[in-house]
C-alpha cells in the first residue's frame, strides 16, 4: 500500500491496476446553493465528484454526482463506494447510474445500493468506461437535524475497476476526496404567521409589528353618517 500527501488530504491506493494517485482540487465551498467539485486521478482513470449545494440547511436534500472517465484502452467499473456524514440520510430510489448500453446509447438505471450509516455502495459485473463512455453515479441525501450547523462534513470515494484483457480486480481509495458541505441552521418559522413572520403589517399576528398600537374602535353608523369614537385612543 502506498500513501501520498496532497494539499493536506491523505489518499491511499490498494492494488496495482489503477496506478499512482494524483489529486487535483476543484472549487471550494462557495456558499448557499452553490455546487462544488473535487477531482482525483489514478492511472488512466479520472474521477470527478460534485455536490449541488455546498451549504445546505437542515432539512434540505443534496445530490452528489460521481463521474468516471478512462483514457487509452477501455476499462470496466465494478464498484463505487461513497462515504458521507452519518447525519445524512439516503433518499430511497435516488441511487442512479448512467452508463453505456450494448445497444449503443447511454442509459440511466436506478440501483439498489448496500447501505451503512456512513457508506453507500453500488456494484456491477462491469460498466465499460473510456473517454467517450463515462460512468456517472448520482445519489441524494437529506440533511437531518443531527447535522450540527456550522460544521464542515466531508465525503469520500472508493472504486473497484478492471482493465480490458486483465481480469485482475484493482481498487483506489480517495478517503478524503470530498466535496465537503457546511451545514446551516434551518430557518426559524413564526408559529403564528409561518408565511411571512416579518411582514410590517401582519393581519395574521395582531401582536406583531405594524398594528399601529391603536386601542380604539370604529363608531356606529347613524342616519347614513358614521361617527368615530375612541379611534386610536381619541374621543
């Protein structure tokens, strides 16, 4: 097993087929709703991972996308294993893999992953992989209340692959590849007026701001003429 350091990220390789790892760091966490990406290479393989929201709030759903490409001769991806924070909950049915179909088209299928509290794994007999036939996996998670606001949570990737003409199974582990997310607190909702808790004129919440502080009442109507009594405290 060989280990390498790059930008304070520790990566390791297992097996010989995927070669030496080199890490290229993509965009960092930018803010709410902004996607971020990280890229790693191993031999002729390049793996790129993105998350569609780098600063989600508690209750949001985020989606990771992993893309594998291979140069030179064809390869075959047999396993994607991603690691994630334990406070993220997998969205059922969201594990989808797009790969080359024998008929000549790229096809997306819904996979049934193996799950633990911190990992998700999809496997195959071998998805063909080269520069024009990338293999893409998408997975979605809900950010639960057990995610601490302000905390940065990382993610990682392990891959199993073979090279055409070589049945030897090789693997690469990018334990700290990322991308990471920084969790934000959920929005505070006014229980009296959940639609617009800061409306300066708040008819739903009479104790809120913008009521004018009046204590008077509209007077009675007599003979077609209205008389006002006690309006805003006056007589």
